[in-house]
């Protein structure tokens, strides 16, 4: 089955600050850098489950740097987290390209502008 056709069990989006996401990145992944998103899968036989922690500060900065609307960047980051929950990684250049392509495809499905 295509992973994007999986059932969603429970997904929690949590919106926070750079400081909090950095603290969580250090605590859980031993990474000492800012990031826009951390994804914590919760294995479930009933469907996709997990927590997605997003730095609103980082999303705003990225939107500004990319000259896109903050809402569009937030949607991209949310899609990015969902893709991580279904097993997509972005650790290599090819995987990042695939991830971005899938994010773009999901963003095209939005029903508002």
C-alpha cells in the first residue's frame, strides 16, 4: 500500500519557540542547532500516529528568507512532518529532492489560497 493512503490514528501538532525546539532537539536527538520541526512517531497498528513540534519563530524566518507567505511555509513544514511520520527521510540530497516534490504535491491539494 502507498504510505500516503494510510489511515491516520492520531497526530498532534505543537507550535512553539526556537528556544523550546532547540532544547528538545538537544534532549532527544543530541543535536545542538535550531530547526523548524521535530517529528516524534508513535508506532501504532491502527494508523499513523505521532507528535510534530514546530518552531513558529523558525517558520517565520524561513518564510522571510524564501520570500513566501508565513502560512505557506507553515503548511510546507506541516506536510514535511507528516511525510516523516509515514517514513520519508531527508538525509541525502536525493531524499531531500523527493521530500520537496512530495511536499509540493500535497500543497497543491490545498483548497484555498
